[in-house]
């Protein structure tokens, strides 16, 4: 039976499932259980805005739609895609308002069920064959959590009616008990498995159909025509799968290409090493040859020397024979001259010459005595000069002078000791000043380098420590660098320094560095005392309270990681009372006075006055050392001035001491000499008398004088002959020694040469090198020429060794590069020259085996992937367009069965889009496929480069690459759709481009018409048969369309065999009444309690029997 074109109950297929019952428990503002019978002909949820209609429809969505596609309250989100104010938590908890919190003033969501709660949804489908399918979901949330992540879900499917009230009674979140209770119900933990099962039962073929059903819930939010048709009418093309396979398999191709590239790079890396290795072998041979020359250079020199010695010995023997004859001749001449001299001396004595000889002896003795006394007299005169005395000329005067000198000697010891003591005192003062100056300068330099008051030797100790461990100064601070005395407590700083000095000079060591620091300190002689504290920077604990006048309150701490620990340590160890008088001092257990007396406990007291309490140079606390630096600079200047003053005083004392030493030596000289040792006047008189007597005796005997002259001449001749004979004898002795020496050297050389052998190469090379000099080889220049030859050989070796080192470094660098770049291939090799044969063998394998094999595999795989994956991709790109057109023909067949407007029908036209990226992509694919069978390196590299570029884009995670991938692979994006409205004669009435420029009602018409066709296609196929799943939910649909189109749209849906479940405001009830079989009124009280009221339906009149109060509202609209 049909009425107004509407198919009545019993006219749909017996196997078609229609919604029969809906149940919600604790869902949104629907607290408790609400059981709603659904008319199989269709059903309306009627109510005012905000009453809860969409809440019930969202319950259906939660049961059917995959979570990733689920969007609640779709009708309210038209034009506001970013608004998502409803979610599972808001429905489970029963969110009903946002109100300001009285306490905090913040806006907070108000919930009906704020503590542990659970919700249940159920919908029952049935067909005319008596089959039922119930979909059930349970939701629960424990405690007061409002996070979606804390929502637990359980899915159930019953192939029978399901009653929440009875079957979920006493559930109390006991899932295990529920499963044991409902053994005939299928239980699921995930939506995907649950969805797959119910789609199979309800004959819903694809998940896309579920998404389209959810989209149908708000037809006015459909969006543009292109987007709708692409998403809900067209399947995702296989191009994506082929592209994924291309990307996946390209990994293997890329690995094959990388193997080629790697092999080439390996060959290019190792070839320089092999060339260098060959040159290195040549260098080694040259160095070996030079070493052999050096090893033989002494033997060759000895051979040359032996020859030269032999020649020289022969020459010296000839010279010795000549000298022997010369000695005999000179000996005969000497005997003749001696005979003549004897005869003359005999004659001279006979003429009286004996007395003259005696006087000459006396004269000579007196002159010798005179010379000795003059030497001592000059010593006495020099001593008197040093003492500023005058040398006396009488024995008595000299005796007095000597006595005076002895007096000087007697007081010299005491005077010398006094001078020494004074000099030593000044030296000690200068040495102390210089030592202190050095220490002060160290402190100044240390304070100039960093703003620390810690002594320089402690800073140097830390510097050595951080350099050894590779740390920074900030890693190991001294306590004193982190503590300072507050400015207003400056009067107490000296006393604070007395208490904290030892602690201030201790290092703080972070837990991270403790092991390294403790090991270094243990293994190193520090030559100093070091205290350090192991600090866990997070330590500190609760703060101990200190007394008001505590020393701790006078301190300020630098803000760093050690501050909590240091604050706690100060409060624990140094809570000393700073007292103004001794009465308070004696009453406190731990105290300190301004004067620096410290009480450490009941018994132990301390006062260290080695330095003044206000001596800032001894202070070690503080962040700023400018005042301490000024004091040290001032002290350094004082010490420099003192050193400058002491220098001239010391020099003056040393000069006086030297002068005193000279006086002592002079006095000693005078005291030791006797008058007889310096008196010369009497000797001068005697010498004068002897000279006069000899002159008279010689002048008085003419013959004697002549004999004397002849004797002197003969003595001269005799001496000349003796000198010549001695010289000749000496020359002969020297020649003999040389012959003897050369002979010994010859014997030694011959003994050595018998055990030394030179190769022909050594002999020839060394001979050429020795003969390369301009001067001929002699015994004198033999050693120098040997040294020159050795030096030149060593210079050549140095040059070769430099080249050798460069070659070795280059080779090892190549090996190191190889191992770092390809660690797996070089795992069994090291970077040293010992691995050179293995590396060269590897290179030869790569050149003759590896590289050709890798290249062939790359060519084969490139050809295979080009002809398979890319060709398949190209085919799918072409076929997908054809499939789109075929799919649209099916849709148009559905659209032809229903009017769009009275007397018109809508058809979808498909046209290609001009997309530059797509065109470029297709061209690149074509270039790779062209000549794919050719095997040439350049062409293969070019095709591979294009493939790699494509794969890189296809696999990229960046947003621009993702957009590009979607555009070039999604063939749905390569076309656009237009709606053509035509009359029965085929005349075009209007063109629709994605709803652009149309009114809200026109867009709604377009959306509804396309939806109906899409749903029929997705759920019913194109054979004209009704869908086996009939329930379609519309949320406030047709709100902007006129009544005429609303009626037309409802006819389209019912003619296609759908069961419409519609949520609508009261104004649309009259238009929708004829197309349903029942309704309920949804109302809300106090804005937080929703309920439903079933409305009686008059099947004869096809009208709802509305209550009077609602009837008035419907009529008013």
C-alpha cells in the first residue's frame, strides 16, 4: 500500500533491518534509564532547542561511528568546525552548565555525575523475518577524572532484543561478572572488531558507509560538492597502495644503488692509498739503500785511508833516510866546533880569564838576589798603597810599620764579623721582602683573574684539578666564593672570618664529579692541604632554625646549585651567637666576640691573633675582592720600595767588606816581610863595584879581550849547529813516530777490513759520492769528506722520511676514512700500515668483483621496479579516472530516479582539473619508464635520480610533501564535479559548482539530494533494490529549505527505501508527519533534567496527536 508516494509498513524487503528500540542510561542530561520505541516507518524527536534531541542522536552515533570519525552535536556546529564542546566525558558525567566557582572565581563545568559513574547505550534493529540485532555499549569513569583518556568502554552485540534494565542490573562495573552473566552475547574490547561484526550482521559493506551515515546526520554541514563526492562516493584509489609498495621496495633498490655508490666510494677511497703504498715501497727501498751506504761508509773510508796511509808511509820512509844522513853530517860539524871552542877557552884561561869568570859568577848571583828583593819590595809598596801608608827607608821605620800592620790584623776579625752580620741582616731582610713580594704578586694576579678572595695557592690547586679532569671552575667552587658578609654587618666580618676560615677554604664537589675528584686527589701529591665536601645538589632538607643573633644571619649566599646544601650546613655547624660582651659570651654554648675570641662548646675556646682581626688581606669570604686587591697592591708597592732601598745599602756594605779584605791582605803582607827581604841599596852598590872591577880587568888585557870575543863567536856557532842537529833529530823522531803511528793504523785497518765487505753497489755509489768533491782525497780531508757524504745521505734520508711519514699518514688517513665510513667492512682491519695488504686486496676484489656485481644488480632492480611498480602506478592513475567516471554514472542513475525540483533532475558531471604538480609527476613517471630496458650508467643514474626524488616526496613526513603526495596520488583530486539541473526535455535549468554562491536552502537541497543518492549507492547498490540497512538519522535537517523541498526530500529518502530518524524543531513537524510512524517529545527542566514523552501517531491521518500545548506551538509556526 502507498499513500502520497510513501511506502507503507510491510512494503520493504523482508531482510531489511530497521531501528526498533533505543535505550540510554545516564547519558548527558538524561539521568537514569530512558527507553524509546522507534517506529519502523520513521520517527521524529521533537522538542525545543537545547532540550536534548541531539544528545539522543549522538548516542546513536556513539554506537555506530568509528571514534576517529565521530563528531558530537553536528547540527550545532554548522560553520564552526573548531567547536567541539561535547565529548564522551561530558555525556558520561552529565555536563549541563558552565558556572563561576564561588571560591576561585574560575569558570567550571557543572556535572550531574561528578564521581565514579557508568553509562549504557543500546539500539535494536529488526527485520520482517524476525531477526534482531542489538548494539550495546558501556562507558564508565572512576573517581573525579574528567579526561577522555580515563574513559573505559565495553562493546556488546546480541542477536536478540536487549533490555538494559534487566540485563545490566547490578552491573556495578563488574565486567567479568557481566560476561559470565551474558554468555549468549558477543563481547568486544575494541571498536574495530565490534564494528566489523555488526556491519556483517546489518549488511553494511564498508566503513565509508558508516561515515556517510554520520555525515547524513547533518546534511546542512555537508560542505562543498567536490569534497563530499570525493570523500563519500569514491574509494581511495589503489595508487596509494602502489606508491607505498614503490616506497617500500625502493628501499631495496636504493640499497642496491647505495651498494654501487658505496663500492665506487670505497674504490675511490682506497685507490690513493694503493698508489701511495706503491710509492712507499719505493721510498722504503731507497731508504734501505741509503742505510746500506751509511752502514758501509766507514768501511769505504777505511779502504781509502788504508791506501792513503800506504802512500804516506812510503813517503815518510824516504824522508827518514834523508834525515838520517843529515844527522850524521851535523854531528861531525858539532864535534869540530866543540874542539875549536875548547882550544880557545884553554888559551883564555892561560891569559888570566879564570879570575874574570869568578867575578862574573859573583855579579850574576848579586843580580839574582837584587831581582828577588825588588819583587818583595814592590809587594810591600802595593800593600802600603792600599793602606794609604808610606814605605819607610830604614829598618827601624819598617819595624814600626810591621807592628802597625799586626795591630790592624788583630782587630780585623771582629770588624769583619760585624760587617758580615750587618750584611747578612740586610740580605735576610731583602730575601724576605722578595719572597713576600712574589707571594703578594701571585695573590694580586689571582685576584685580577677572578673575583675571588681565596688565596692564590688554593686557586692554583683547583686549577690543576680542573685541568686534569676537564672541568670548569664553577664545577668546583670554594665555600668562601659562595658566602659573603652582609654590608650592614661589616663590623663583624673579621670575627666571622675567624669562625668560617677553615670551612671557607674547602671545595664543594658535585655528586657527578665525586668519583673523578676523589681518585685524582688520592693518586696525586698535592703539596698542600685540601678539604672537600661531597654534595648532592638536591640535598638540603628542612631548614634548621637559628637564633636571632646567629652568625648565619649575618651572611648572604650566592644563588647557585650548592646554595640549599650550604645553607643547611651553615645552620647545622655555625650557629654561633655574635655577642657584644663577655657575660653573654660565657652564657652561650657557641659564641664569638667582635675581638675574635671563639667559643666552640662548653670547654674549647680559641683566639687566633697571628694576624690582626681587621687585616682584610687575610679575609677569604666574599663575592667581591676589589678591597682586598687594593690592599695587596698597596703591600706589593711597599715591598718593591723596600727592595729598591735595600739594594744600594747591600752594595755599599759589600764594597766596604771588599775594601776591608784588601786592607787585611795588605797588612798580612807587611807583617810577613822582613826588612832584609826588601832592602836593595847595599846590593846595588856591590853590583856596581863588581861591574867596575870586571871592566877594568878586561880593558887592561887586550889579548884576553880578543880571546873572549872569539870564544863568544865560537859559542854562537856551536849553538847554531846544536840547534840544527836537535831540529833534524826532532824531525826524524817525528817522522819515525808518524811511520810507527801510520803503521799501527794500517795494522788495525787491515784487521778490520778482513771482516768488512762492501757490495758492488755500495762500492760504486760511495766512490761516486766521495769523488763528487772538488778537492782530491787526502788523509787530512778524508774524515771531513766522509762527514759531508754522511750528511748528504742523512739529508736525503730526512727528505725521504718526511715523504714516508706523509705517505703513511695519507694511507692511514684513507684507511681511517674507510673504517669510519664503512665500519662493518673494516671491522676486522685496523687503520695501521699492517693492514695495507688486506686493504689493497679488498680494493682489488672491489674493482674486479664487487663493483661490477653491484652495478649489474642495480641495473636489474632499476629495470624491474621501473617496469613493475611505476608502470603499475601509471596504469592505476589512468584506470582510476575511468573508474571515477563509471562511479558517477552509477550515481547519476540513482539521481535520475528522484526529482531535484518539481519537473527537474540533477546529474553530476566529471571534468579534469589542470594541476601543474600532477602533470609534472606524470611526466617524471613517463621519463623513468622510457628506455627502462637500456643498461647504461648515465641513463640508469638519471632514471634512478628521478625515482629517488619521487620516492622522497612520496615518503616524506613534512606537511608540504604530504600535500603533494595527496594531490598527485589521489585521482579524486584530479577531477572536479558540477551538478547540472535539467528538465524533462533535457534543457539545463541551473549549474551547481560545489554549492558556491547558493543560498542556504539551495545548498541544503543539493546536499540532501546528493546524500540520498550516495546513501543508496553505498547501502543499496545500483540495481534498483532497497538497502538492507534502512535507518538514516537527520539532525534538524531541512531547516533552511521550504516545505515543498522538505516534502520532496523526504519522498526521495523513502522511495529509496530508508527509515528516517529525524530530530526537528516544532516548526517542521507538520511537513514531516506523513513520512513517519511515530515520535516522542523531548523536554528539559531546570536546564539539567531531560526526559522523553511518547506521542501517539494516527496512522490513518498520517498525523501526530500532539498535546494541546504543543499543538499551539506547531500551529503558530
